[in-house]
C-alpha cells in the first residue's frame, strides 16, 4: 500500500505541511489561482490515481471561499482517480448553527456538512462546537480532539479551577478538569447576538482561586471576556488562563481581552495563529493529532 498523500488548501498550508512532515512524505503539490472575474481555479500537480488522499482545509475566513476551494480540490482529486478522499477540516465553521432557535433559520451546520459530503468520502474534524454536529454529517466522521494536547501544555496546579464560560462547554470543562485534577465551575451566559453576550453568575466555588477558562473557540472574545468579568466579581484571583482549541480572534476580540488580567491564552494551529497581538498567546500544534488520525485511517 502506498503512503497517504496529503494536500493543503490555502486556509492553513503550514498545518498541512507539518502533518505531511510527521507522516514522512512531501505535501502534495497543487495550484490555486483566480480568474480576473474572481472565480477560483485549482489544479493538482501530482498523479493521484489509486491513492489514499487527505485534503487539509479549515474554514478560516473567508469561510465561503475556503469551502468552495475544498469542493473544487476534492473534485479535482476525484476526477483524477484518487482512491479515497478525506477532508481534514481542523476548524469547522457553521458548527455553531447546529439548532434552530427562532424557527425561521436554516440548520446551517447541516447545510455545510452536506456541501462537504457532496465532494469527499470521509471527514476528520476537531473539537466540533457540540457532539450534536456529528449528526449533521451523513458521511463517516472522525472527531478528534486537542484537549489532551492543550491540557499537557497547561498543566494543573493547586489553587486553580476549570471554568466553563457557558452551559454548552460544561462537558469540555469536565474533561479538562479530569485530566488536570481540578474542580469545575460554570458561568451562566446569555447570547444577545453573534458578537454580543452577557454573563450573569457562577455556579461553583471560585473565590480566591485562579480560573482556567476553557472553550471550543475564541471568536470575538465576548464569551471569555464576559466570563472573566463575572469571575472577578465573584472574587476569583486576578490571574486568569484561557484555553480554546480554535483561536480565531476576530472583530473586537483584542479590545475585549487586552484589559483583563490574563496570564496565558493557550490555543492551537487549527487556523493560522495570529501574530503580533498584544495578548499572552501560546500556540500548541495539533499536527501530531491529525498525522496520527491520517496514519490510522489510511491503514484501515
Ligand atoms: C459558543 O457557544 C461557543 O462555544 C463559544 O463560546 C463562542 O462561539 C465564542 O465566541 P465569542 O468569542 O465570539 O464569544
């Protein structure tokens, strides 16, 4: 059996390269260009006939463009005779649209999962917003996690408490707490809009403790910032660590977070890590987690 062939779209070529290096094979060559009218044009630079292929493409901004590129590259692989195509989607945008709240919205996660499923045979994704999103995929989905890698980097120390910034992240917080041997507290959050949240209170003991706030992602920073404000009012020690798999840092995230007593913000490279932000960001690579998934999947 030949080695799996890894390709990387333009959303995170560094991660794709790191994965293929760990697998001991060169990254598959490809070209992504644009016609003058803005259309994407892609072309493979490898013979893929009969090969097991993996296409690494998170939905980093601009999300729609990345999805279209993924579909075009997958179609190129299919028409060029690849034996199997696995989309490796380290960050899956639209996962937060996993339920209908007003009755007048689409089930966005399902629509996008169907779009991806139309062009590949299998999907690998990391720390999806909720396990319910798995149900949106009609293809085999391999759901991997960065929690162990992040917990190893964080280390647990006496006097810390793991905090879930909302009800949705409670299970995630419990996983961190188990790995680090720490207690858990939960903040009660209400989402006002895509970029605005409000937090009301804390369940659990935080007074005098150093919080470790964990979430699947930091997008505009609203959730984490609101949680920290509530924790400070509840008397936690002003020395906060934040851990999140997907560090998007979009919109007002920096303004929201920079004035807070943050000691560490630990995230991964599922999307290209930001550089030069005035925040104590540490990035842990998840290339090893994906390389292991690729190795296992390609060996059946
Ligand atoms: C929401 O339920 C998610 O788990 C995150 O808490 C949220 O999406 C983070 O977004 P933001 O940083 O914009 O608050």
